[in-house]
C-alpha cells in the first residue's frame, strides 16, 4: 500500500489524506492542491526518550 | 592558474526561503558536472555616447548598469536524485512521501494556486577552485532558478544513453568568498537506457509491443520562458542592478521520439485520426531508484519518415494536451535522498 500524504485545497478550506500515487495525486495537484504537514491530531505521539527523575 | 578540472560545483537541493536568502550548507549538495565552464558573472556598463550637449558624439563617462547573468547548464547523466531535483525546481508543485526511499510526485504548478504566484523555488549555486585562503574562485550565486531541462534517451551503451541537461538562471546577487565548505561529492544513482521498464506512447507499446525492437531515441524538454526580473526595487550588487524575480511565461513541454518503422505501424493512423492517449516512460534501477514520466494526454503532431543509421524510422513530435482531470504531466521519482525542493 502506498504511503499517505495530506493535501490542502487551493482555497485552503479543506485537507484530505490521500494515497501518494500518481493516480490519486494528479487530479488534486493539477487543480492546485498542495502538500501540507500532517495535522497535529494525526501525528503519532512523541515518545519521550528519557523521563526526568 | 588552475585547471578547469579543479572546479567544484555545489548547489541547493533544498529551496531557499526567499530569493535573496542563500541556502544553508546543510541543504547544499556537491555534484560533478559535464559542463566544463564555470558560471560567468557579467556586469554591464553603459556610457553617455547617446547624450547630446557634450559638444561631440564620443562617450565621456562610464556608468554601472546591471548584472546580465548568462544561463548556465548543469549537464549530467540522468540519476534519480538529479531528476527529482530538476523536475521539482522546474515545475514547482511537489509532494514527497515515504521514509526512505522517498517518492517525489511532481506536476507543473498553476499560477492561480501556487503559493508563490508565477515564481518557482530558488536555490543557491556554489563554485570553487581551491577554496581557502588563496582561492582561485570561491563564490555563491544566490537566487538561482531552473529555466528548463532536456532529457535525452538513446540507443547507446552506458550512462550517456540517459542524459539530463538543466538550464539555470540567476539574479546577479552573490557572496564571495562563499563561506561554504562543500560536502563530499555525491554518488548519484544513475540510469541508462537498459533500465527502461515502460515505454508506451499514445497506445503504442514500444517496449514489449510489436517487434519490441522499434525504439531508437527520445527527447523530452521543459522550458519556463522566464520574464526579465528587473523592476523598481529589484535590488543591486556592487552598484549594478540585479533581477529580483523569475516569473514563468508561456511554459512549453516538448516530446520527440524516433522509432523504427515496421509492418502495421500505427503512428500515421494515430496522427490522422487525432488519436490521443497517455504516454508512460519509466526507468527502474532498483527498488530505491526509479523515474516515471506520465503524460496524461498525448497526440501526434508530426510523423516524419526518415532513416537512422540506415534503418527506416519515423520521427514523431508529440503534442502534450492538458487533460481537464489529470493535468498535463505527472513525474514520479523514487530516490534515497530526502529534502529535495523542501
């Protein structure tokens, strides 16, 4: 399965998570959608390497 | 004195944050270049010969005018890294996925929706000969952009069978000495024509269809036709005006290819019937390095009968049509390098 990426609409009012394939991305990118970082809620929790004692 | 082979080239694989803000060293790579010339700086002076009132027609004074920087060619064997870089910086709308290798999906940006309007990402270019205290040449050109590129594929052995030449422009802004310690030279993952794994143009499969021996060569090119970037407030270097932007004009995407003619060849039929279809060109080196050019809607404009080394051939000039759903072309490059055009 292809990786997923987040794409933002040219109007800036919509974010979609789509498969990073040419088939899925071409219709979006050719109409001005562009990649954005994953929204905070979609990010994996940060693993704390070493807790303070 | 120095031999030209001592010339070191490095340039930003990451994009500058603004046209006048140079790449940091962490986003600069170093590569070889088949172009054996350095990038020349050309300051232009003017004089007052056209002004009357001096009592004669001869010039009496010099004035600083502008930096007229020539375009510069980066000529390399096509590799996954270099193609990802050239296509990203020339087309502008880039999506990166994966966690190594990285997959770059690239399409031409639209002026209406591109966050930087008609401007593409900028990068810095470093050229050095014996950098250090007694450098023969050490400068960084700031605000460079990719004007266009040409990808050439041909039936021949070795890396020369897949070449990519990129034409770059720059504003005239520079720093000297560059202040950059170039990294070790990169080892690109290069392609050759033997690695072509898909080759279908407008419904004709030249790789496995027909006799599978038809393909001779292909040239694809992109041209941004930048508009001159001199304007009020565009800036100055050493008292000479520099360009403050590179805005694309009427962009052009051209594809030509040569194939051997055989019984049942359908290129003429496709041309006169105005047949259109997708075109897919793929080179696969391994799981970490591949390149696909997917033209969404190609027709044939010219099919000219000729001969290539004594074999009857057709030279086809494609017309790349803008598909209302999928656009014109989608480039996909898989490469181990992270951060290209980011």
